[in-house]
């Protein structure tokens, strides 16, 4: 066997199985985790580098612009689009969760929640549109699961009804 053959084969095998890093860079994406917070921090620091020296004095501002201004502008060019894009996505997702609440709010058992999500039933509205027979057609769903789903939807609706200002009789 050639030296290094087993090592290259294991890397190829890992790539085939999707476990190896396919990037040619050894540096990871700094915005992969918490992109809004990290990009906002980058924008804040770079904005501070651009603005604060001018507040101290004009010669100090000129010196800092010549020394680190290009780096701060580069950080703004990289960070600002990420803040805007990810912030927009976050706002859109929040609106969608408000308009179409997901099944995770129902507090279903993991088994039933997995059955529903596996069949792309991810909102409460989709559950309400399905009949009991339609729910039973989902693979691995049984009568107990259908009862659990219907009870959870009823409890969720009742809680929303109470939150909107209607109270139970006798609780004044």
C-alpha cells in the first residue's frame, strides 16, 4: 500500500459521506453562528473607529483614517449587508410565526410532532384544515395521536381566546 493512501481514501470517504469540510480554507465562516449579533458588533466597532477619532480632534481623526480607516470601511462593507439581510429575514420569520403559528406551540408529544412535520404539516392552520380521516392517513398516526392533536389545538385556541380578553365564567 502506498504511503498516505489510507489517509486520502478516508478523506475522500468522509467527503462522500458529507462529514469532511469541503472548503479549501481552514478558516471557518465567522458569521455562521449568530450572524446578526456578530455582524452588528462588527458594524458598531467599525463605525466607532470611523467616528470616535474625529470627536477627539481633527489631527487624530486624520491619523486614524490613514492608519485604520480602510480596515473599518472594509468591515462596514462586509458587515452592513449581513445585518440588513439577516435582520430582514428575522423580521419576516417573526411576522410569519405571528400569522401562521407552528405546531411547536401546541406542546405535542415528540412522536406526534415528528409525524406531522414529516408530512409537511407545520402550522396549526394546516392541522385545522385536515379532517380526522386525513390525519389518520398520515403514516404511523393512530386514534390516540389524532385525539392528542385535536385536544392540543382546542387548548391552544382557548388560551388565545382568554389572552384576547375573554375570561372564564366566574373569574371576574
